[in-house]
């Protein structure tokens, strides 16, 4: 497994347990009433549409928390492309836990596969340019690590994970600095761990020039049209990382990439990706 | 406040605390470095587009957890329509906590307003029919109560909250019953609290007939075209609640409603609603 | 295992962990001081009196949390009758964890067996009537699911698990309705998930008539003497479920059942059942 | 407030929050549907029977967690005697939280008052003797501190709170000692903090003699008839604390006390006290 | 394993999980980026200096939480002496979890070994006297049980674990007693479980005399010079346990021990012990 | 307050609650028995020795958690120098909570002031050089944020907070790279968020040269003597941040600073700082 697809299973266990508690509560009354405890089943998780797999280990953990004795075989790895109808996961064992876990397992894998699939479309749109697609902090509360994992599964790269592992000086921060951008950068240099780069959000070329001269490590070029982005890249001239952000769509991402920026951050990857349609085909065996 | 918009603030506090822990971690290094502790601000949460407000109390709780001294005024109540540019919330007080909380407050209110806005479009599409728009269990893991609240803010009604407060007998459950639908309904009647209705998922009219005759309280009509729905409604003849489900879109929901069903459940309300574009206008005051 | 005796082991693990933390705290100083770490034992959980077994898997979990290597054999299943002296559970392995867990294991199994035993007496008292014995929400805070499980082990059925999975409109709720019972029922119909039945508490026959006519799904007949119950059952005439509640004792439950009610709810099952006397016979083996 | 009735409110807050989560879950659907948010009420907690008050601050905390704006007046303090019909607590404010919290508030105060009331009967039965009534570890899992508080409210005293704050060497512990009681006491002396007394459980007078001579600080006289207890007290002769335990009932406790023992421990105080019948009289005011 | 070295692994698991969450957070970015998932390693935990081992099972738990498949061999048991360079633990398996866990595993084992090592020096300094070295409550918040375990590993004994398992009446407590030391002791006798001894802190011989006569079980002789300690021991004459405390150093502990006190409590054991220098020698194997 | 001394109070509340739970458990039996509930007091937290204050808000939070009604006045701010005998905090109000919280409040403030005091000595030793003193990850498990705060209070700066907010490539990481340092740096560049700098640990000048040429942002110069450090600084020539680490003591830190390094990291600041001697002077007032 590459670094990109490492998943912290302790965190996954917690998130899955919370989701199961929310859905199952005091009990899946339907399944308990209608399915005998001894009944066994065979079930297949399949995708109904093409896309990129993400979240299969989370689905597996969901089933496993309800019954560690379930036997599961993974037919796709996260990050792999899927065609409509592809088999992703086979599950065999007691029927009750499979039916009880089904919805939570799907909720996770559909959302994460949806993010990975949308990410892949952006990544493919910028192929053969040097631009890298990155995510933002516009993620679902309490699921950020999973959603950023799905971005990696789609071939994207992660921006900072929170307010703690990266400095991003925005207009509002600069407004408190008596010495403008330069003062804000200097203040950050002095206060933050030296392990962090300092990025500055710029709205126009003057700000870009000022930030680069003040020693910014990266420049977030906010909502600039392609022409302006191109001039910004020339102005930066490799002295800082150039990140395009704001208003990026599948329709314009290629044009943005061709301006020569290093990174393109896309909030929609996580805040507006539709779920991917996966389904569980279930067949009862012994009763 | 109507029943529809009651929000369990103890639950909100927990969810907000988890989201802040995830985003802020050991500290918002940028804000701490660039904004003096004594700086104060005025900020306005506005919507960039038209829609239905939802999640403002969650945004307020987010700011308040970072600093209980912030003064906030709500200009819209959840459930109210908003025009592009409308002011939703005014915040005044220390600048640091406002900047640190901004993203989390937006992540909550954008997602919830997105759900409420989409729900309202479905609700309006079925006006003057008797059909009620309801949600599903296809929600974000661990945020279900918030998302179901947003559905209510949009004018929809809630289906069951989990596997514990409603019986929904599906194909897979019936497959374990030696006596088919009737046996499954009987088994459920005997085992579940009498406070719960028993709903049965049916794919065709024969199943509908069988379920109604076996005494089902509600019938989920799964993926049926309008003609078939109409015949199912006639067949049920008021003896059970008729719920249409599966494949519902804004394009076809009116036609479905006109078949005479009581409820229309729409998974997309929660699993695929895009975020609504809200933003925070911030201005530094005293420093 | 039937639906009745399904037990959510994730919940059990949490409850047991809390109980052990409370009792053992920083350490069982007596056992650590007097029993060598290498000592092994054989222990037998037996009942001192006749009754119905409940909570044996909870006792097993208690021992297992202190030492997963303990070997345990269950000689009775929950729900089975026991005679005085019967062997319920054999435990073999390290001596320290057995002695440290003993009290917590007994506290759980004695309480739950007490509830099951009392429930069984009520259930037997109404045999050959159609009445079903159900529990109430008068349970021990934070142990409700376990206590409702014990009621099932005793042969009873569960009423709703909380305020979320059933509607029970009482006097106090009706008092807020300008249109009386009918208005309250209508308000509930509109607001609650359609998966829930609507039950109304009635003190006299006029209220029963009003509630049935307003379409209540179930009627709780509160503190009515047998004659009145009988008339209420006639009046309801199968249009709603009839539940007798209030003032039920072992002395009068048969008479109540013979009035033709569907359900009899008994708070004493959980709020006042005495513990059943179980004991652990311990013998040290290797030291 | 005397030491006896100190109550750790941080602990109470946690226990109450857990109980409310269990009962209210995603929402009190009945109250939300039938009671307007603006409705206010006046409610009175009264006892239906005579007894000793315990748990009123826990009931108050329960109401307060649902709505901190409720105004409450305490008319009885825990530990005070109550006559049938006495007013214990007045509550005024929003109606919804009062109805939603009612059952949990009653579950706590009924159970704790039941324990206090039973304890008081034992305490009164031994008046004018030097015997002190104490509790045991036979308490409800996770509610031990509350139940031991109720014992104090009833006038009893607490035995150790767990396995960590007292040494009690039983048969099973002695069986591992090559040097019998003496060896076990010596082992404990060496290993446990010197802040703890060492008590030894004895079944007959020979064991009592051996334990006293080996320097036990206290002797638990297990299941001894009064005559034997009297001889044991003579034999101990003030060199250790004498505790009678096992088979104590209201019928025989006076006779036991008159043997001259220092302490009488009674498991039934907590494991089998019936709930005391308290009730909430509610009247809706403004709507 | 003797009582002294029992370690509550459920507690250890919690503490280790918290420490890993703090250090690893959303991910060990360096290791994920540079070490292939398939890489394996061999690592050896060694001590760089002589001392007493403590915390090896905590280090093992740390590695195991990151990867249960790691194979580990313990070459020293806690409590054993180590020479500089000694091998303590061998670890083999996947390379990533070893590198990610390294710092946390060292932080625990270095701190605990530091405490054990310092304790052993005190214990050796008082050899052949009857004095026992005990710890205090001056421990690291939330790590007390681990640190008291390390004291036992060093050959010391534990004083009370908290305010709940021992009575220690200090000046401030006595100041509230109208009847001085005697009144305070009597009040404690009446209120606390009889399982607890009563210790009184005394600053001079008059207080010692008063406390002994009032029946104190133990006397804490606070900050007394050796001569005064000796007179106090004579005065106590075996009627109570004599504990010296305050101002104890390695330089004077022998002299204090020779005064005949039973216990010497040393806060520095836990509040000021320097970490012991341990290190992990790592070699990558397959990649 | 400067950025340096910002303290996340939500985190402090959690840590304090855990510490109080550990120390107080089911109750401070001594204080409850000997101090009347109505007694009030006046208490003064003072330092017995000179040093730098740190952790006073943590001490305040400790007292406040036990009784929010306590009135407290802070006479020193964290980061300020203190002379022996200086008054730090005045507390007035109920006596019981003050005595119960005393030890925990002292444990926090003594440890944190100890760290701040030691840090200040290092900071003063390097005055007039450009070297900045920074901490390491050698902190107390679960208290890292507090200890890093204390380093800032002492005038030091923080290194990364964990494995997530900085890249530090060590020997062990390089050993997995087929292309040595350069390959490892390139792998990190590709995988980690661009918000993070990349630092490389080097043992000799060849490695330094290689790392700088491969584009490292910072170089950790491990255990180098001053001469070698000086040559490394020349070699780096401002192209990367130069950090000296390993074997730093108060005796040699000035010499190290004069080599021209940018940062000097000192593990001893947190892993071996002795507690600072603070004490609480308590006087009972009304009883």
C-alpha cells in the first residue's frame, strides 16, 4: 500500500462505532424479529455505476464490529477503478449482522467512493500538466480524515488537515498587521513551529509581489482568472509554491492547470460530491 | 418554535466539540501568530445564493464554544427562506475565536442549509397533493439527527431515525420466512414493541396485495413507475400508508405525488445535497 | 437464540467496563496481596434458589474483561428455569481475576435473574388468556436495555425503549391541545415518523371513546378496575390495542387479563424486583 | 450539610446525562408533537407514601440538564422524613423539558428514596444499641456512589466503596496462604497502603481467635447466629472491630445488634429495596 | 509476578491510546512518505545507562496498538536491574508502526524507569533498617497509577492512591475542629468507612502525643530533624505507625531511617525523577 | 496575551477533570469528615523559590471545577518571573473544595513552573545570539500541549507538536530509500501536504551537504561538537534552517549558540525538569 492509502484503523473503529450506535440504537427490531439467529447468508457488495473505490475497509470494519466471525473477501482495493456491476466485497456468515450493518456500510462506502470518483475526474482533467489536485478544509464535520483519504484514493493530494499543520495567512489576518503582508509573515515566522511553511492568500498581483518579496513559502491565488494566474506564476518565478483556488470546476480546471500553477485546490471534492451508487446483493443460505 | 425545528442542544454541543477538535487540534497557528489577543471584530454571516436557512444555531454554538463572550444576533431563523446576500448572523467580540471557528461554522451551516434548500424544492414540487416528502437513513454517519433536522427545516418530514424506531420488512427479511410476507409480519407483531408500526417493502402488486391482507400498517412501494403506483394505491385503498421510494427526482416527483401516495421518500435529500454557498464577512475593529 | 434473547454485546462490554471501573478502581488490594499471580482456580456459579436465568453472558463478559484467558462453560441459557442449587457457569483459570470480578458478575446476574424470575411469575399468572405482560420505562438509569432483556428472558415483551420509539399521549399532553384528545392525536400524526403508533392514556370510558374515534392506535387504560377494563375492551372493539396499566400485582393480574385486554404493563418488573440469590463456589487449584 | 450527605455533583451530572440519553434518544416525539415550545407549566414532585427523601438533587439536575432556565424550589432535603402527600420539589418554567425529564427524575428519586427509607427502618430497629448499620458492595452497577449516598441519607454508614479502599480477606483468599489466616494478614500488611485496615471474614470462633491473634483490624462475622455472635464479641474483646454480616433481616437485626457487634452490614439495603412511590403533579399554564 | 508488579492493562490501554492520539494525530507524515508499507524491521530497545526497568509492558502495548502483528520478546522484567547497554525488548515486523510508536514508547519507559531507578536508590540507602520507602500524591496528573507502579518496581511501597483510600488529617483539617486533634479524629472515625486507617500529620511532639492519645492509627511526622524523629518514635511506642515526611533526600534518608520510623515518604520519587536514557536501535530488513 | 501564551481552555478542562477524578475518586474522606460544609477559608498560593510562573490558569481551573463559586485573584501571569515567597493566587470561599483540590492544583502548577523555569535558564544562556531554544516530543504522555505551553511561558519556542505537523527524516527513514537522502526528500515532497517543511537529521557534514543539495528546508545537526556545528552552518549558508540537537546542557548551550545555528532543541526542558516548589497557605475563616 502506498503512503497515499494508509488509513488509521483506530480512528476508523471509533467512527464506525459511532455510526452504528446512531443507526442501531437499542436494536434492529425488524431483523431480530424476522431473521432467526442461526440463519446464514452470502452477500455481495457491488457498484451499480462506474467510479473509483474508496472506503471498502470502512465497510468491512462496519460488518466486523457487528460480528467478528463474518468472512469477507475484498475484490477491489481502494483507489482502483470500477465498472458498473463490479463485485467489490463478498461476505459470508450469520445473516443478522449483515442486514443490520448494511446501511451504515453503504453510507460510508458510497460517500467515500463518491469523493474518490469526483477527485479522479479532476485529476484526469489536468493530466500532462504539472498541476496537482488538492482538497480543502470544506469537509464533513468529524469525518475529515476519511474524506481526505478518499481524495487520495482518487489520486488527489491533501492540503493541510486542520489549522494546526499549516499556516495560511488570509486577508483577515493581514488586516491586523500594521506592516501589511510582510509584517504578518514575519509574525508567523517567529511564532509557529519551524516545521510549518507559510502560505499567503492573494487577490491580485500586487499582493502576490509583496508576499513573495516578504518571503512567503506558498501563495494561494484566490479566484483569479486564467490570464491573471499566468501572470502570477511568472511573477512568482519558482520562489514560492503557486496554488490556484476558488471557482474551480471540471469545465475550467484544465485551463487553470495550463497556467503553470503547482496546486489546484477544489472544495467541491468533499463538500458537494454526490454519493456513488453501491448496493448489497443478499441471499439467505441456511436458516 | 414548532416541533419540527426542535434541536437537541446537548447533542449539538458534542458534535460541534468533535468538529472543532478535528479542525483546531493543538491550535490555529496562523491566527495566534497574526491576530493580537486583544483585537476585536465584527463579522456577518451571509448567504451568497437563495435558499432555506438551516444550522444557524449550530454555527452559533461553534463560535460560542471558542469564546462564550462573543455577542451574536440571529437575523434568520432556521426554516426561513433567504435571498442571495441576506444577512443571517452578526457576531461581535474578540477576533481570534471568530477566525478560528469560521470554517467549522460554515461547514455545518452550508451542509444543513443545502439539505433544507433541496428539501424545500421537493416539497414545493408536490404542493396541493397529499404527498409528504420524507427522508431516509442515507445520511452522513454520526450527523443523522442534524441532517434530519435540516429536512424538517426544509419542510419535509422524518422517516424513522434508525433501525430501532420503525419496522421495515424488506425482501431479505421475507426470504427467511417460511410463510412469506404474512409470516414475517406476524413474527414482527409478536416480537417488537406495540408502539411501532410495521411497514413492508413491495416490488410488485402481488406483494402489495399480500402485505395489505396480512395486516401491514404501511407499504413501501419500491421503484414503481407512476402507473403501477396508482394501481397500488387503489389496491391498498386506505388500509395502509402508501410510501413511494426509489428513483425519485425533482423531475418526476410531482408525477409520483399525483398517484395518490401518502409519502415519498428521497435519499438524495441527505446523501447528495450540494452545500449552500454561505460566507463570513469579517472586519477587524480595535486591535 | 430467538429475537427475544438477542443481547447487544457492544453495549454489554461498555456497561461491564463501567461497573468494573467503579468496583476495582486502582486495584483489588486484597486479592493482589494474598493470591499469587500464578494461582489457578475452578469456580462454579450456582443459584441458591429456584428462578429464571438472566444475565449469564453479562457475568461471562465480566470475568472475561479481567482475563480473556479464563475458560468458561455455560450450563444454563438465559430464559431457562433453574432449581435451587443448579450449576449455571463453570470457570477455570487464573484465580486473581475470578475473585476480583466475582461481586460485579453477581451484581449483574442476580439483578437480571431477579427481574426474569418475577416476570415469569406474571407471565404464568395470565396463561391461557390473550394478555401479554410488558414492561415500562421504570428501569434503572443506564441499565434499561439490560433490564428489558431480562423481561424478555422471563417471557415478557417490551414496551417502548424510550421517548423516541413510541408515542404515548398522556393527560398532560392533552391539556395543551385546544381540541382535546382528537387534536393531540392529529398533531402527533403530523409530526412523528409514520413508523410509530400513537397510544393515548385514558382514565375513563369517555376518554376511551374519544380516543378510539379520533383514531388512536392503542389505548392505555390507566388504573381501571376490572369491570371498567372489560367495558373499555368492549368499547374499543378491536379498533385499537388495549393496554391495562397501573396498580397491577401478582394478586390481581389474572383478573385483569381476563377482561380481554391485549397488554398488561407492570412497572414492578423492573423497579422493585428483588435480586435472585446466586453464589460463586470457588476452589483454589495450583498455587 | 453534614459529611454524610455530600454528593459529588460532577459524578451526578455524568450519570444523569447517561440516563437522559438512554431515555430521550433522538427525541421525545410525543411532547414535541403535542406541547408548543412556548407553553409553560407548574409542577410539583410529591411523595405518595411516607419515607425518607433521597435523590432530590439528582432529580433537580435531571430537569436542569434539559432546561437550565427551569425554576425549582426544594421543600425537603435529602435525609428528611416525609409523610404521604408531602411536597418535595416545585418546578416552574417551559413545559416541554419538564414532561421529557419526568420519568428519569422519578426513576432516580424513587430508587434512592426507597433505599433511604429501608435503611432508616434498619437504623431505627437498632436504636440504643451501639451497632451501626452499613451497606455492602451489592449495589447497582455504575450507580454505587448514588446508592451509598442514599444509605447515608437513611442514617446508615458506608462500608468500603470498592476493592481499592479496604482489605477484606475471605475464605478464598486464605485458601492461598500456606500459613493460614496469619499468613494472609501478614501478606496484606506488607503489600497494601498502610492507610487501609485489614478485615478478615470468619465463619467460626476458631477463625475469629486466629484472626484476632494475627492482628486483624476488623472481623467480619459471617452468618453467625446471635449466640455465636455474642461469644465472638467476647472473644474479640475490643481488639478489633466486630462486623455482623449475612442473613440480616428487619426481623432479626435488633437481636443481632444486642450481641454487642460494632457494625451490621445489610446487602438488602441496596440490592432489594423497593422503589418509593413518588409522583409529579403537572399543570400547564401559558400556552 | 508478585502483587507489587501487577499492572491494570485496561488502564494501560487507555493511557497509551491517549498518548498515541496526541503524538500521531492525523498521521506520521514522515514515515508514511518514506517507508514502504511492506517494509519490515528488527528493533532493539536498550538502556544507555544502568538502572531499574519499569514500563516495558507499557512500551509493548504502545507498539502493539499500532500493529498487533508485531512480534516482541521481553528480555528484562520490570523491577530487574539493568546495566548500560542491556537489551530490554526485541521487536520484529512491519517497519512503519515501529517508527511511529518509538517516541511514545520511549516517553513512557524512560519516565517509569527513571522513577524505579531513583526509588531503588532510596530503598538501598535504608537497607537493614525497618524503614520502608513510600511514595506520595505528588505524581503526574492522570499517570498516578503508572508512576506508583514504577515505585513498586523500584522496591518502594505505595502510600494511598488518592483522597478516597486513606485518611490524612492535616493542620488545615484540625483547624476546623473545636476539640483539636481529638475532635478531628473522632469526627473521622464516625464518618469514614471503617476500612480506612486514620493518620494525623504532626509538626511537633506535643501534637504527636495528643494524636496518639486520641487514637490515631498512624502519625505523619512532618519535616522533623532526626533527633526529634527519634523522640517521636519513642513517644509513639508502637501504638501507631510512624511515617517521616518532608525534606527527605538521598543524603539524609539513612539517618532518618535509623531513627526507627516505620515509613519514609518521598515526593521526589515521582515529581522530580529524571528520565532514564533508553534508546531504540532500528534496522530495516525487507523492503 | 501574546500568541505564545494562548492556552486551549477546553483541553485544560478535560485534563483537569481527569486529574481530579484520579485523585478524588469517590470522595475526599478526610475533608468531608473534618470540615463542615459551611466552613469558609482564605488561601494563598505562593512560591517557595524563585522561578518563572506557569500553569496558574490550570490551578484556577482545578479549584473552579470543584466549586465554581470560589473567588480567585491572580497576582502573577504565566511567564512572569517570581521571587521566593511571592504571592501568585488568592482564593476565598468554601473551605472543602480548596482542600480537596490543593494537591492536583499544585501538581500541575509545580510541574509547569518547573519547565518554564528551566527553559528560561536556557533562553538566558543564549541571549544576544540568534539561536532560539525549542522543545522536543520528549514530553509527558497526554500532557504535551500543557508542557509545550510551559516552554513558551519560559521564553522558548515550540518544535512540532507531533508526527503530523512536521516532517523530520531520520537515519531510519533514509535507510528505506534506494536513492538516499535525496530520494527520501523527494518522496516526502510528493506525499505530504505542501504546508509542511521538510527537515533532515544529519550526523556528519557529508550528510548535511547532501541534504541541503537535495533541497531540505531544515537540517537537524545531531550530536555534533561546536566545531562541526560551525562548519555545518557555513556549509548550509542560509539555504536551510540549522537546528542543533542532542547532548545540550546548560553548561554547553552558549557555546552551541555561538556556532550560528538557528535553533537549539533541548529534550531536558520537558523530560527532566524538576518541579518548582510552590505551596498553599490556608486559613479557615467562618465555620
